[in-house]
C-alpha cells in the first residue's frame, strides 16, 4: 500500500487530518502491507501531541479487553503504548531519527497486532480451536461478554515481541500529562 492508498484507507487527504480515534484504529488494525515510506510520510505531517493522545486512548480501550488472567499481554501492550508515546514526544522535541523510529515501531506493532501474532482460543463449550492475531482475539474476548460463549486464551506465542527501548523520565511523563 502506498501513501495515496494509506490516506484513502484513513479517509484523509494529508497527515494533518490524522486527528480522530478512528484514524488511529483503522491504521493500527489494518492487516495488509503498508509501505514503510508511506508510514513515514504520514507521520511527517501528523501532530505528535495528537498522535500521543490517540495512542493513549486506543491502548486504554484495547487494554480494557485483555482477559484478566493475561497479565503478560497486558504488560506488553502497556509497554508498547509507553514506547510509542515516548517516541512521539521525541519527535516533538526534534530528536535525531525519532520520526523514523516512531514510524518503524508503529508499523512493526501494527503488523504484529493485526496479522503476525498468533493466539490460541479454545471454545469452552465445544472444544473448537481458533488461531487468531492479538487484535482478533481481543475482539473475541470483548464479544464473549455479549454472546456468552466462553473461550480459554493462550497468548504465549504472541508475547514474543521485542520493543526498541525508549525511556522517558518521570519529569517528562509528568510534563506530558499536563
């Protein structure tokens, strides 16, 4: 997918229009290939404060759907959020290579989250097995609350995700939340 196709997917004409939760969700949840240059070009024009706020909101909603016994997945997603927010802050500060790092890390997250990860989901009533990416397993967990069909989830294979480290000081985190 090139830049024009990405913008069409997100229903925007420029990166400056990337300002809604739906933009972030559509971008994060797209399972198809997106050219790394297209991701970078989009990120060049996105307001990084808005991106960080959308990231916080998206992960907050996502973390609400993590099954209660999946603490490792919860912690991994929380760490991913901190890395993406931290990188967006580095872009705002003009740190060298921060934009490239953010585009690369977000794209790696998106591919892992929506297509490459594998979660084993076992229907408790029938014993049927589903193998889903993390995105779909979390949607399934959310639907489970509505339709009553219970699943046992094994996220262990999906936990193999190495994050680039980007640390923020507590002062930076406090400043960011003001």
